C-alpha cells in the first residue's frame, strides 16, 4: 500500500496558494484514477483507490501546514505502514517553477510541513519536490508562498499536475526516477519562459549587444483548474 500525502493549508482562503500545490497534486492523481470520495478522518481528508493493482491512499492533513505530521502519523499507525510507503508532495522554493525533483530522506530545509512530518515519523520517507520558484528575498518568502499562483503561472501549473497524474503508475512500481523523467518529458514546451537578462554595461566605443526577447509563456488552462482559479 502507498500513502500519497499532499501538503497545504485547509480552507478556501488558501486553496489557490503556492503553498498548497501539494494538495493540488494529490487531488489530481486521485481524480485521474477515480479514487473514492473524501473521508474526514485521521485529522485530515483521506481518499482510497487503486493505481493499477496497488491500493493507494491520498491524504491531505487538515491541521495546517506546521502540524501536518500528526495526520501522517495517525494514518501510518492505523494501516501499519512504514516511511518507505510514504510519498509527500510539497512546494519547493529552491526549484524553478514547474521543476520536479524526487528525494528520499534528508533534512527538511526549513519547510514547516516537512519539519512536522520528521518529528512524527522520522526523515526516511520520499518527497516529490514541486518547484514554485523563489521571490528573490528571504523576507518576502512568507507572503510569496501564501499568495495565489499568478495568471501567468497557470499554464505550467496545469501541465505539471496533469503530467504527475499521468505518470503516477511509476510511483506504485517503486520507480521514482522514471516518474521524475516522465513528468519532465511531458512538461517539455510548457515550462515557464526564462526572463531576458539586461544588457551588460558597454564601453563607449563598443555598441551594445542585442538582447534576445524572452520566449512567450505557454500552456492553456484545463477546464478543472479554470473552475478553481476562475476565468
């Protein structure tokens, strides 16, 4: 049995926040594979289903981010799971928007949700690190993660969620490397465009070098996230 944990904060106020991309990810996977309805239990919201022949649980802790480990610990004890059975989906400031990196064990890097999970089950679980980018200033991090995704970000966000749902059978096959690579392949062409760098200062006798324009951002909205974010 596999336990997929999405990290986020409960309530409509936070539903579209960057910090809630973990909630969005497990919802998309559960919907893609027609999991059962949400059940309020274990201090969270739980859905049960199958991906292929494997039974899978999708959990969203309802304790707010900094107490996420309480719900994870309760589910693990009830179903007699080990950290090897757990994959946590969470936002990652240190990755560019739309990037996915899988990781097993290690530190929590100051992420309050991971810090809580460490305290309740230890560090030896797997994580799906979902890149949301960094605001560039440490003092702006809290406001950045607790703000909604911008309209310009919705194209890559929708593509990333859909790609993870499509590749999720790799997770039950215990092939996180292929899961990561499959998502990357699906995301080709939908990644956010890099911003053009300003021209370097030039000497008076040397004309400035032309700067290439940034590629336009791509990705059209899926109906489901259109409903979530509005038109």
